[in-house]
């Protein structure tokens, strides 16, 4: 049936042409933007995934900067430790020469003093962006290393912890503030040992600053019970208090209690400031070792006492220089290991970022070869669609012949 009111052929041709134009517009958008999925309406799921991955890529760029900064910081510390090792090795040569009686020990001692000053200069200058890992001012440094996303979408940051190496040369300061009650207090660097027999072994440790304000900020008291260790570092507020020994003793008691050692009880009696009473009722003998470390005693603190101007001093210096060299070597090795780890992580983050970018591209980038082919095909279809619509629109004209 022919109708002058409804032209089905024209409607079909028009719908087809509209579809062709929509596809053509989509292909032209792909060609101009380079993206197959440019917005959430194109494919909401893939678009959402790509946006999350893009945010991670931006985060990893910041992490790459953090790793570069961290690697430079550790490299400075490693170079400082290696330089100090070389300087101490030179000092050892001077000390060995001073063992001979027929030498001018005064001049040799001047050379040793010059090397000490040089080591102090290296320690002071070994900072990067204000962070010094060898002067004792820093305990650890955390370098942002990664963003970890779990399957629930939760993101956490992980870091590489670099342990600082105290290579400062402040001499040991003898403070008789740590000892066993009834016994001889311990000076800095020494230890106090308690032997607690099982089934009721008891003894006390006295953290005693009764001689005056001997505690200073940064002083550390450590207790090792068996193979476990607790420690407390005095803060500036602690040092300013009149009951610093009580503060330290209570803090250590709490930490020992948290170890949960079977049969061990630790009591604190405020009547005797700083005293901790140990009682071992367990089935195993326990050894309690205590040590005080003065804040002014650096890793190379023993170097301050080196003096080869006398025969006795030269002999003592020879005994201590090996330990100093070992300390410097260990520090350099620690920093070298940390720098290698940071460098490995930096390479991984760089490769991971490239992989994420490739993954995002695979999901949302347009295939330009395919888009070009589709463009040409759709342009031909558009021309045919326009011609088809024109033919359909002319169909009602044939009805006029029926009325002639």
C-alpha cells in the first residue's frame, strides 16, 4: 500500500543514515583525540579502571622523585663512610709508625690530630638536603618506595628504612648513673649483668642519677633479658624533670612486662628512685644485661682519646684503631647495601610505570589504522545513505501518476 502520509522507506533510510553519522562522529573523535574511550559514556567500566591506573602512574612519578632523593642521600653517607675508612687507614699507618721508640712522636701526633679534624669535617659535611646519616642526629630515614593497592582498592604506602650510622667523634663521657644496687655503678659503654636462677632468682638494678643532673636528652638505657632487648631514650622533658631515674625505670618496667617472659616479674619501688627488682620464678635461668649509652658518645668516640705523643698512648691507640676502622667499614657496607636496594626499587618503579602506561593505552587508545579504514568505509556508507534517503523521498511522486 502506498501512502502520502507515511513513508516507511524514508524512515528506514533516515534511521540508517543517523546510525552512520553517529559512527562517523565516533571515529572522527578517535582520530582527533587518539582515544577509543575518551569519557565514561564510551565504556564506563574500562574508563573507571583506566582513571585509577592513571592516578597510580602519577603517584609513582612522585615515588620516583622520592627514591632519587633518597638514593642521593644514602650515596652521600656511603661516600662519607668510605672516606672516613680511608682516613682511619692512614691514621693506622701513623699509629704503627709511632710504635717505634726512635721517632718523633710529637710530629706524628700532629698528623694524627690533622686526620681527626678531617674526619670531623667529613662527618659534618655529609648531608644532603639537610639530612645527615652519619653524625648521630638521625636514627633512621624512611624513603617512600611504593604504593600498594589490594584487591579491595585500599592503598597503602611502603617505605625503605635506612638505618643511620653514628660516626660522630664525641668522646665517651663517664656518668656513673647505671648500676646494680649494692654493686659498682657502670660507666658509659660498660655493662651490668644479673644472673637470675630459675625458681626464685632475684636481684635489682639501680638506675641512679642521685649525684646530680647526669641524664641528658639522648642518653639511652638498654636492658637485655635473655635474647630480648628493651631500651628507653631520655627526652628533653625527661632530662628536665627531677625524677628522671624514676621515669626511665617505669618506662623500662612497662616494656619488660610487654615481653611476656614466663616466670619473670619486675617490681618498681618508688621508695628507691630508679630501682627495678627482678624475680625469676620460671623454669629457665635468665641473664639480665644492662647498658647505659651517653648521648655524647659517637660511633667513633674512642678516636678522641687517641694520642701517640707517648709510648703508652701509641700502644693504646694501636689497640683501638682496629675497632674504629671496623666501625667505618660496617657503616659503608650498610649504606652500600641500602643504596643498592633503593636503586633496584627505582628501576622497578620506572619499569612498573611504563607497564601501567602500556596497559592504559591498550584499554583506551584508538587503533589509528583501524580508525582510518572505518572512516573511509563510513564516508562511503554516508554517501549511499544520503542517496538512499533521496530515493525514498521521491517515492510518493509516483502516486501522482494515478490521478492523471
